[in-house]
C-alpha cells in the first residue's frame, strides 16, 4: 500500500502547487529570516527580498493550467527574474533559472531529473555572482545539488528524496558559521540559506496540496492598488504627498496612549491615514513624502511585514508617458542616468546633478529588477547608466539589463549614495556610454562612506562590544565605534574618517535626526573646530534607518 502512495513523478500541476506552497511558507517566515542579519542594525531584509522574489514566481505559475513541468518551471524563472530584489533575491531567481534549464524538454520529472535541476540551479547561481563566497546560500544550494546527484539513483520516491536533500541542506546550513567568520562572530547562520531551506520545506509540504493559492496577504504586498486612470487625470503638482505607504506591524495589545501617540505622529507625516489594530497586528496606511521615516518610527513598536510603497507621482508619469502624444513630446536622449536613492534630500541631490530618473529605495526597500528596468525605459534614451547606490541592489540592477532589449545599459556598481554622488560629479555629458561608465566607476574608489544607526541586539562585531539600543558608527561596511549617545558616536566616526586626511567631508542628516538640532550643531562644531583645513558641508539627506550618512573624499 505504501508503494502505491509513493510519488515517483511530478508534473507541472504538482510543481505549481509546490512553488506556491513554498512561497507562502517563506513569506510567513520572512521576519524571522530578516532577523538573521549579520550586523546588529535595523536593516535586515534577506527574508523580505527572497519572499518578494518567490512571490513573483508564484504569481506567474498561479496563472497556468498545464501538466507540463518545464512550462511551469520556465514561468517561475521568468517571474523570479523580474521580481528579483536584493542580492539574496537575485541569487534565488538564478536558482529558479538553472533548475528550469535542466528541465528543458521534459513533461514530468523523476528523482534523477530533480537532481539535475538542483545541480543546474547551483551552477547558474554561482555564475551570476562575480566573487562567490562560501558559507552562504550558494554553498547550501551547491551541497544539496551534490547530494542529490550522488543519491538520485537510490530511490524513486520523490518526497523521501526531497526530504533527504532538505536534511542535507540543514546540516550544511549549521556549518555556515564555520565557513564564514562574520556569521560566527554574529552568532547566526546564513540568512539566505535559511530562506532557501524554508522555501524547500514549504514546497515539499505542497506536494499533496490541491490547487493552493498565493496567500492573500502576501499577494497584497506585491499589488499596485492605485487607480491608474485617476492618476493619469491628476496634475502631479496636486499630489500633496508622493508615496502611498502600507505595512503591518506585529505588536501585541497595541492601543491606548501608544496608539494615540503613533497616530499623532502619522498626522504630522502625511494624509489619507488609516490605522487599524487587533490583538497582534497593526495595519498602517498613509500618503507621505517620507515612507522610510514612517517605517523607522513604526519599527519602535514592532517588526514590519507586508510592506508596500507606491510612488504616486511616478505612476502618474508612467501613465501620461504611455500615451502617444506624451511619447512624442519626450525627445530621445543619447545618454540617460537612473539612480536609486533613499530620502527626499538625496533625491533632489541626484536630480540636481543630472539624474534623469530616481527610484525610491535603499536599505529595507530594495527595488526589483523590473522596477529598475521600468526606470530605464522611462528615460527614452539609447544608452543608460544605472547607479544602484547600495551593495544589495547591484545584482538587481545587473539583472534589469536583460529586461531592456534595445537599450544599451551600463551598471556602475555604486554601493552607497555618496559613491553615487561622486560618480555623477564625474559624469561627462559629451562623453559616450563606455567613457562615462569607466570614469564614474573609477570615481567610486575615491569615496569613504560612514553611517550612524542604532543596534538592534547585543553582539561583538568587528572588535566592538555592541549593546542593544546603543548607537553604532559604520565605516565602509565595518563597525568602528559605538556609544550610548548619537552625537558622540557621530563624532567618533568623523575622527575615524578624518584619519585618512580627506579633502572634503559631507554629513547628510537623516529623517530621524532632522529635528535633533542640538546634536546636529554639536557635530558641525566638532568638525569645524578640529578639522578646519578640510572642506566641510552639512546637508539634509532625509534617508531612513541611518541618522547620518557621511562622505569623505
């Protein structure tokens, strides 16, 4: 009887169910995976990025009605490619792509075929990363592929086979801290590997599901709910607040004075406010110009989930530019620039320096490859340079290139907004795509980037004893100082950055630090008094998560 119940072949309908169930499982656990952040800062987004990526895949296969396993795998790979967000999401999308390539021409798949899919997934993902690092999701995927290939002929029971692969993956995941010292230092396993195994666990559970659907709440985080026809008729100057922002806060027994204070804060940040709370979840909706600041305030209440941010002004621009009349009015450019930035101040800086299209995004809000491709296409230029301005957006930007057929696109790998600014300063309007890409890339190494934020947990990192709630200073990705006071931390960071004797130092004030005039004045006075020979500027960046971003060059 047991043998009759064994699954020895899976077809397109089974794979469809597995992908949807895996996506739902990963989405339900994304906050936990986000928390496996190496650095103790409030910007963990691996779970969120992987969830949004696989939801894009799940929504593509949900549309299908076919028994063909390759057709389903190909649709999933296409959806993941377009929806890939952050480095983890882009790598995840390449796993889907490699798995699908291995199934090319197959109607169904047995254990040997699945093993080939796991191996193909790993090979494709490794190729997508310029410098693959062991102890990451790539390692977990590779080891599962190697195990699958070695054991595929030993059984025909696919469910048992997949569970054995999952067990092997968990064994490897527990070893990742020994492979990557930064994981051991932080006391966590690799978050991308955890996300991958979470998806696989859900996919196995979905083998017996009958016509599962993408979780409604998960789908909501992907939907653009604005009425495009209305936006097309609105004067963009009449849109008072540009970003329709929605999210959930996980918070038990939220109410009373805390709810009153938070609602009062929201009223200072925008309009169209809705705040609905039950025993465990708070739903927030607001139109605001500063979604990052709103979410940072909300994170003091509890973890965020189902985040959705729509740029209503950009949506208006897209609708109007889709009409033939609007298209004719925009003259084709020879070379255009797309930049990703967080904060209204930085947005204005990038536009002032010549960026044609600015995508709102950054830490915790990584745009997808499709978001970036949409920005590239909006410019109406033959050649486009993309400035990701965040190390976790570079791969998505590179993936967007493949979605822009007919446009020559170069990605300048800026990993911070100060790097992006330096790149733009070196932009030569009379130069061609290759000349500008080279000059802008060379400019990246002339900039050091500092950041001040707060710690979300106790840890020892980069030789620093960090306590939850303290402020930390980060220089080029490394924690260099910590203190219980924000201004003291900022001054320590300035001291570290000035050790290289830069010619120019710029401090960009974040949204959360904007009202702290005493601390801002203290930092400015410290720089002027101690480093008078350096050109100094203090400006409003408006970025979320980081109270200050510093640039030294």
